[in-house]
């Protein structure tokens, strides 16, 4: 039986979850800025919220450790909840399943996980989870008290989602990528499918990796005209949080400033009004018509064999689309080393094979290089 009744969620689960995927880094390095993470965790906890979300591969495994140092060692266990995830792609044999789980408990410094997810499922990973006995292992850990609730995060097709829900009805909740930009594509249908199964929904990427935090000036002006006191990102977070059946909304915050902003409007959350929804609907239509690249900085393509900083190049391009400033765009692009700029792409296809957004990365890199160098 699941703990996650409507009454339990309303009483115990904050509307904003602290995603530990994009933590602040020490300047000039890949090392997590632990002191800033502690300040972020403190502000979040002091606001009365307590849902932390990490995963095996976030920050190359350092996210789980950062959570232990910033939260577990500094707060009583009963004062917070933590979600962790098992990604089948990191498992070579069925014997690796228990090893990964035990390592995660050690990294996080906890004896149990409040929420445990089978990570980034699609048809292929669902099959591997079955073959490796991962679902049954997670349910066994729940029976032993090492997991309180078992669910999954999803990155597949609508048909994949239907099959997983049909094959594994005992999974208690679903984590979906959902935002107002993608709503009229597959995401609305996937949301409705999960709602039809009456499972609580956790939202990831509500701001699309920052894509919905910075946009063309005319769209930003519409948001500011509607409510000058709210950040552009807040509209994206509140829009998904206003949907029925949403348990919590994860925000992958990377600075104390972002934390303070998110807490300011989510601590005492109120659903959007019809007038506010209309503002968002207008913005979504305008964004869909704009030629920006919908990259979320999920870092799945970070292992590019020639080390092209794909997200950084896309960001430089998107900034150009938003502000229409040619010289700063060309200057920013020229700052990339020639050995790893867009022209260094060898078209191996690795990035496209792992991109959850199905972006034609190879073609877009070529387009950006041509635009920046002509």
C-alpha cells in the first residue's frame, strides 16, 4: 500500500523540491561549492520545505555526497526527505543493482530513502529493468524499510509510458518532464495518462534548464507588465505547480539567489488565476514561434568525444536570438577554443542518441558555426 495519499501529500510534501542536479561550482572548476549549497539548504529548510532530489550520475556522483554534507550531517533525519534514483544504463550485470543501491545509501549517509525512482525510463530501460530484476529489487527494499515509496522518472514516448504503467501498476508515483513550452506536444498527453492512473506526479525541468527564465525581450515585458514583482522563471514553476495531481515541482537551483527567488513565491503557494494562465499561454505560443534551441542543460551529452560544450554554445546562440545583438554573439562564440567549438563536431551521433529533447544537435552546431563566422 502506498503512503502517498492525497491527505499525506498535502500535509507532508512541499510544493517546491530542491533538485541537486545543477549545484553551484567553485569558480573555474567542476567542484561543488559546498558552502553555498549549505546556505541554499538552510534557506530552503528554514522556509519549512524539505524535499531533496539527487541521483547516481548528478555531478558525476558528487551530488549525493554534497547532500550528505550539506543536509544529512547538519539536520535530524526526520526533518527532511530525500529522493534518489537508479539508472539502468550504469549497470553492467544484475549483481550491480544491489551494489549501486548500497553505494547510494553510503554516499547520502542515510539508512533509507523516502522516495526511490527507476531513472529516465523509456522502452529500452524498462526492458532492462525487468531483465535485471531492478523493479523487484526496489520493491524488496521497500518491504525491508530501506525505501518508503517507489516510483519512476520518465523520458520516453507516450507508448512507452502506457506500457510501463500497465506492466508495473505497483509503482506509486511518476516524475515527468513538464513545462508550458512543451505542453501542446507529447507532454499534455503524458500528464493526462498518468492522471488517469491516479498516481501523484513530480515535475522536473519546469523552467526547461533555464530556457524559460531568459527569453526574447517582448515576452519578458509581457510577464513584467502582468506582475512586476515576479521573476520570469516564477511563471514557469507556478504554472506546472497549479496542475491537478502535482505532488511537488523540482527546481535544479544553482545559486542562493535562485533559491531565495523560488522560495519567495512557493513557500505559500497559490495556484494561478485564469488571467495569469492566459499570460503564460500567450508566451508559450510566441516562444514556439521563436528560433531558439530548447536545450535544458541536462548534461546527458557531456561525454562528447571531442569535448564540445554543447549547452554553452547553444546558450550563446539563444542569447543572440533573444537580444538580437550580432557583435556580442560573434565575440562570445569566438571565445570558444577552435579545438572544441561547433566546427569540431565529428558527427558521431553520440549526443543525439542521449538527448531527451531529441534536438538535431549536429545540424544545429553546424548552423551556429556558419552564422557566427560569416
